[in-house]
C-alpha cells in the first residue's frame, strides 16, 4: 500500500459539490482535519455506484475534525472531534 | 450544495429506541438484495443500491420506509441494466394485485 498520507498528517477536504454518488459528507467539505488511521485500499464507491469497476483503488483514511471547526454553535469541549471515513482523492495536504 | 440525503448535522426528531420485527416482505427484499450482490451473481452492488436510494428524490426519500427505499432502488437499477423490462414488471404487478384482491372477497 502506497498511502499518500500518514497518521498525524494535517489534511484538508476538497470543497467540491459534484452530482452523483459521494461518500464525503457535506459538513466536512473544505474543512481541516488530522489523519488518525490508514484503513486500506478499496475500489472507488463513486464508480461502483454506476456499475463500473472502481479502479484504481483509493486509499481510505480516518480523519478527525475538531467539532468546533464543523459547527459554528458547537457547545461541547474544545478537544471533541468527529472521525469520518474519507477517500484519498478528496484530500489535499495542508501545504498544497 | 448539500444533497437531500446527506443529512449529517441537521436537526432531527428523537430516535425511536424500541425493537421491532420485520415484515415477511421486508425480509424478502433483504434476501433479494443479498442474492443480487453476492460474489457469484454480481448483478448489482450495494453502491448502486445507495445511488438509487439517493436518486429517489426528496418526496419519496422521506415518505418511504427503509425497505421501500431498497426495493424502489433495486427495481430502477434492474430496469437500467436490462434485467427486467418495465412491461414485465407492470404485468407482474397486475398479477400480484389480482391475487391479493381474490383473498379480499
């Protein structure tokens, strides 16, 4: 497996709203988070959803987002995070 | 723009925490989907199922229950793939309706 990101890397989710079957929920688009696990490589569900093979496979990560960065009125503790499954092609490195 | 089914973070009603059993037809829909998507048959994927559910549109998406969404999506995808035709489906639905009406008299 040749994952582009490693645990601890800061990443940003692309802010894009294409039509079609998307696994990246709207509330993390454009948001910054930290990779907490590299899960593995999987056929791309955005392609599988249309009966195509979904190749090349995409690396799936767990990305932790600070809750206070997702919801403007978040009232919980500062350190709370939401961990979301995100595929590689939705992520850019923080420097990019 | 957020699509209708992408509901994470929206306000919601209380979660119903009671156990409930499934109707025989719901179990049958589950079985149909498992058979269509198993490794031997691979007629359709769960990703296609989800895409079909997302494409039901806001009205049907909210009104249908869980397995009504499944069977509507499965039906549309089998038509798309040419596994069944609209005409065959219409004829079978009339047959089933007639059988049901007989039991009502």
